[in-house]
């Protein structure tokens, strides 16, 4: 009987593990091209979830938040200038295919405004955070009742500051009496974006500088994507591009795919969507998602200062009846690092093979305006529970055992994070 119980327990565990893997992820991306935009794609306001009922006797009282800025133009001006320069040179050398000439003409008429606005928030970015702030208030009005205090800290980037204002406007549409304090300075970058903080306050942690022991993103891309096939659709001879890529952080095809994904944040017409076939778009998406996964195998430890801030401010707020929330507005690589560090929805899992990364980590889960909430609950005995809400949908923490549904004990979370902090001390 004992062996039988062990056997069925093993099957149950295997089923739970397998349920976290999305073996149909390629079918999902193929069925919805918007997912292929990955981290450059806009947050889907039509995918807000429904919040479950808390365990009996528990009520929400505090929220800790980190949000990526909303939709923006490309963050790097080279996305626009390298593409422009390559097409201009190809035209001068008469190396464009008929399709390439058509593409170049559309691009020349398109690129100037985005280029001038490089890195800036677009109108959709404001609307996203306005909607998210409104959603948070409407789902948890008890937290924001009366003249509660809310502290909001933003990265120094324009797109983050405006996102912060939009989110707080959404909160105050529910309760104009909220006492919201907004801040953005370079000292705050040590929390909001630790790797980008001023050198004097930048910290490094064990494991952060290690090189992942897996196939590099460049190797994966070249092996799986047949990039020459795409270049041949645009150019009769693409050999000249290599010289133009020298001293650039990314290649022409890197910037081109970033454009194909990102321009949907600010352009309603599908100007460039016919460049890639469905199969090519699928492969390019997988390579882009693998790039993010590969980077975060070790880079996740760089966000430990943010984790420490979440823990410290949360525990200081447990007995502060005037405190409603701490809000933070930053960037994709920080949200991604936090999600993988805590293994939210199993996204921090490191598989044995590069091809399996997509089953665990999908970069479309870190979109423009991607948001994570830690929503805290307590009962009359001051027993603390919390849940994680990722992109307005309740998430799992598979390394913890829930009390009920997706509600976890804060004490269990602290035990888990104590291990993380102990294994990855500052160096």
C-alpha cells in the first residue's frame, strides 16, 4: 500500500509539473500574432482577469507593486537609423529587390517621427497605466479607503515618470482623497533599476556575473531562423550589411525584428507585417524569447535590491493603518528579473535544452506596461497572506504551498527569499 501511495503521489507531482509547461505555446503564438511581438508588444487591456475570493476571514490591506513603463517608441535610436541607412545604401547600390524597394519607400515615409521621439511614451502607454491604476482600485477598494498614503517611485526615464502619473490618476479616479507622493531621482534607481543605478550605489551579487552554460542567443538564432532567407526577400545582395553592423550593439536583423514588433505600439496600420511569413515570425519570436531567457539565467540576481525593498517596505507597512501601497515604475529587464528570481508561474525554470525554454518562459508575459502586484491580506489575528497578480491575472508561486487557491503565507515566502538572499550575497 505504501508503494502504491508513493506511485500515485509521483504521478500527481509529475502532472503538476507538466501543467506548468506550455507545450502548446507555438500554437498560441501562431494563432495570435500579437504574442509574437514579445516584450516589444503592448499590454493587452482585453486580458484583465477576475480576482478570486480570499480565504474566509482575510481582507486586503496593502499592495506592493512594480510596473514596466507603458508603450513607447523604440528605446534605441539605432532601431530607426540603422534600418534607414541600410536601405539607403542598398538603394544607392541598386541592391533592392522589388519588394525591398516597396518596403524602403514605406519605411522612409514612416520613420522620422518615431526616430525624433526615441524612447518616449506614446499615448497608448498613458492609457494602459490609467486603465491598470483604475483596475487596481476597483479590485481592492478596501486598501485605498479614506486618506490612505501611497508612495510612488519612478525611474528617471520620461516614459516611466509619465506612466507613474497615469497609474496614480487611475487610482485617484476612484478616491481623490488619496495622499499620493511621487518621486523620481537617481538614488531611487538603486531600487527601480539596480544595474542602471549610479556607479557609486550599484551593487553586485553572487551569480550575477556568471556566464550561462547554454547555447548563446546568437547561435540559437542562426541555427533556427535561417536569417538569410529574410534578407534575400529585401536585397539582391546583402553582404554589404556586415560592414555597416560594425561597432553596433545589435545587428540589422535584430533591429528590424524589434521594429516589426514595436511599431504596433504607435502605428495602427500594418505597414510591415507582410515581411515575415507565419513560420518565420514564429521562429524569430522563439529566438527573441530565448534571448531574454538566456540573459535572465544570471541577470535575475541583479534585482535583489528591489526584492529587499519589497520585503522591507511591506513588513514596515503591516502595522501602519495609514499605508495603502508602494508603487514602483521601471523597465522590462527588472520586471523580468523579479519574475524569474521568484519563479512566478514557473518562468524562472531553467530547462536542459534551449528548445525547451519556450515552454517555461515566454517574453510576451513582460509586455509594455507589464505589472506585478503583491496583494496582502490579514485576518483578525494579524495572520498575513498574499497573492501575486501578474498582468492583472492571478499567478502562482510553484516553490511555495498555497493556503488556498493562489494565496500564500508571507512567512513561507520569507523563508524562500531568505534562502535566495543567503545563496546570493553581495560581492
